């Protein structure tokens, strides 16, 4: 049996790193659902409209947005709870 490591099949979370973000807001413009919102403080909030397509992550020049994948085992554990 060949082990290939964890398989990521579902992206459940989107994380924004305020330290790395230069506030260019390219991610906001790239979002097809308009799910990224800019607050008055310059913070990017992720709305429930997000479909986790990954366009914001791919467009961000600062790598400040990251899609977090969930492994098959994590999905099984979540369903068991």
C-alpha cells in the first residue's frame, strides 16, 4: 500500500493575515461573490457569501489570504460528533 499523505478535498475556512496584508484590496476586487468586506479600520472581513473558490488567495500578492483544507479524517471526525 502506498501512502500519499493527507488528501485535501474540502476547504472549510478562509484565513486573512492582517500582518502580511498591505491593504491593496486586490482580493476584494477578485471575489466573484463580493464576500470580502473592508471595515473602516482597513480590516478585511469574510462574509457568509464566500464560496471558497480561492480567487482571492490566488490574486493576493502578499499571500495574506489562505484557504484551509480539511482532510478526510477531519471530515469523518466532524461527522462523528
